[in-house]
């Protein structure tokens, strides 16, 4: 059964608040079976319409992108040398006046030159949203969901042969809570080199190695490693990952705890006004990781090199443009459009 766009639009707008099936039927001038068919059609298109059956009364509400994504697992495989390389980053905060697209471009450029093909972004790809009354609303140069989605699609580095696998974090969740929109899902639908792995966490397999990506909710602690240690300490021995990458903490830390290789993943944005006023230390940079497995596909070695950035650019958002490398045959001759200042 097909439905015209006007009918779908009317239904989605009308069900922003919980409505009974009778009310929807009257609004759309449709029968009950037609409305339920419409709900099924919209769900298949990716919008979550929640339905509740309370005795003889059916009600429904448009949940947008909320609760659409179940926990995901992503499988990777090592190459003929039993190795695989990843760049680990977090908190690009694109859409914020404090974003550092020039540093993000440099990370991708270096990775390209060193033969890295996979980037893992541990949350907070966007600047998120602030209400108009919020004291930090002026720190975003784009403060609406569709504007940030469009900006990320058009400006996030695009390098032939490299893919970005990303989860969303606490900052990104504001789009979901305020607008019912999953920006990760929307970005991934347009950029085939940007693969959305889910909200807040994802389990990764590399041959038989387990790795967990997490975007943590930032909370100030007495020690840098406390939040990661607390999380690893709460996991049963049989459920422990081999590698744990923790984003959202604005920190760079590497240690081994309970036989788990733990990394706190630094940000790729300058210290925002909110970070400064809440006294959050902000380390900027990226981890360049190489994982080696044995003949059984189990973890043999995990080497991580930190590339820190100590200087940020004021008003970087006004000048930096998308890094676009389009020709792999040119090696270090970077054929690109845009670039930095």
C-alpha cells in the first residue's frame, strides 16, 4: 500500500503528541486498518511510531529516531601480516565555534600518509544543541539539528580509501532528546565513508579480539584514569574486552587494568566556554593504534602512539574547509579540494 507525502507529513506532525487511533482516523479521514498500514509503512522507512494498546483503546506517538538502534557489533579482519591499524579520536564538536577542523584535517592527512584506512570516532561528532535561554547557546555557530547534519556531511574530511566508524555521545544525544533525530543515522545515510555504529557504545571484533568503544558522560574526577578503571572494574571477568577505548572524557591516557588495554581518547576541539567554566581539562589529539594477532586471531600486541596538539586556532570555524583527498595513486601528492586557512 502506498501513501502520499502530504498524508505522511500530516500524520507525523499530528502524532508529535500521543494520539488515540480514533483521533488519527478522524484527522486523516482514514479507516483503522488504513492508519495501521500507514504506521507499518512509516516504521519500515525508519521512523519509530510507538503504539500502546490499553484495554480497548489504541494510542500512538511519533518517537522519531528514538529507540531505533539496537546494540551493534562491527567485525574487522587483520591483513596478511596479522595487523590492522586504527586512528582513535573523539569530540570533534562540529558546529561549535571551538571546533578545530584544521586539526581534524591534519589527523586524517597524517593517517593517509602513514597507511591508516580506518578511523574510530568515540562520540560527540557534533556540537549538540542548547536552548535559546542557555548561557552557552552563543558558543555554537550552528545551533539547529539539520544545520549541523548538513555541515558535517559537507565538511567532515573525505579521503579515498579511508572510512570513519563512529558512535554518538552525550552531546549528540541532545538532537535525539530535543528533536527526535539521530544525527548518526542521518549522516551515515548520505556519507558512505562514515559508518554509524550506534548510540554511546559499540562492540568491535578484530578477528577474535574484542574491543569496546564507549562515549562516556563527562564528570570531573580526581584522577584521569578513574572513570575508565571504574568501568572495567564493574565488568565480569568473562565479559571483559581486550581493548577499551573511552571517549567523551577529553583526556589522553593509556594503561593496562585487569589485563585490558585501556585508552582514554582525546578531543579534536578547543576548550569551550562550558569546559573552561566547569574546570574540565581538555587534551587535544589522536591515538594511532596498531593491533597484532597471533595464528588463532587472538590479541598478541596493541601499540598506541599519541599525537597531541598543543596550539588551537581562534575562529578556526570561519576559515577551515573540508579536506578531500581524491586520488590514491598520487601517494603524498594530496589531490584535494579546500584545505586549511
